[in-house]
């Protein structure tokens, strides 16, 4: 009877423990990309609320006794940008705008709008994004360019992944590098962002 009561108590403790959790000591964290190279041009020359957007993933895994790398769910991940002009945004902060390509192609909008279109139309695979209203409201002045989060704390999903976006409003300049650090309590990795000059150097 004592054994059964003890087992029941353990089951109740596990049921109440929802996490998030610290990973095992030998868990590793990685990035879905090894690095980014950005051509330094007008799109990332100044902090004006317009720039380049990249989707990325922090991935936490653990090797089991059979040598399999398995994803770890419900693990805290911290992400930090070492450049103040590159922001870290969770998925829910970003929304796609599907009619932007049509508007650009038809030449609609004012001069500033068309200048952005010229950059956008250079690559058919480009996608236009906007910050969701919730994150616009987090701005001190109502201007999206003033909301500049360089720290993100996330929790891995059932694939061991924290999805996030890098928004490069600016870079330090042509021919410079900076890091995006991703870490758990037991491991860390750094994604290097390299910005080339307009000549590609």
C-alpha cells in the first residue's frame, strides 16, 4: 500500500510540472542557418523602420543512448542581437502582406513607397512583411522604428524549435560582421551576420 501511494504521489507531481525546463547537461543548441550575408545598400543603410527580414530557427537537441539526436520540447532559449539595428521578433509579431507585390508592379503610392518597391522588385522571391498591431503599440512614440527589441526569450515546441525573425533595419556598415547569440542554460551558438559593401566586399 505504501508503494502504491508513493507512485501516485510521483504521478501527481509530474502532472503538475508543466515547465519550461532546463535541458540535460549534454543538450546542444544550433541554428537553422550557419550565417547570413547581407549586401549593404539603401535598404539597410539607416534605422528608418524599413529593412530586410529573415526567418530563422533555434534548435535544441539531445543525443539518447542509441545515438539519435532527438528534439527537446519545452526548453527555454534566449536569443540576443549584438547589433542594435537588428531586431529579434517572434513569429506572432510578423504578418505577411500579399498585395504589396501587385501595388509595386502597378506603380501605386508616393515617392518613398516606390523607392522601397524598387528594392523589393529586384528579386521575385521577396516577401513583404509588417509588424502586427500588438507590437506597433509597444513603441514609445507610435513609430515602428523606435521599437527595437534585441533580446528574445522563447520556449521550444515539439520539434525542439524556437521560430523567430531577424529584422535588419540597419547594419554596422559595409564589410562588417556581428553576431546573433542563441543559448540555453547548458550550451550556446552564434549566428554570424556579414554585411558586404555595394561592391560585394
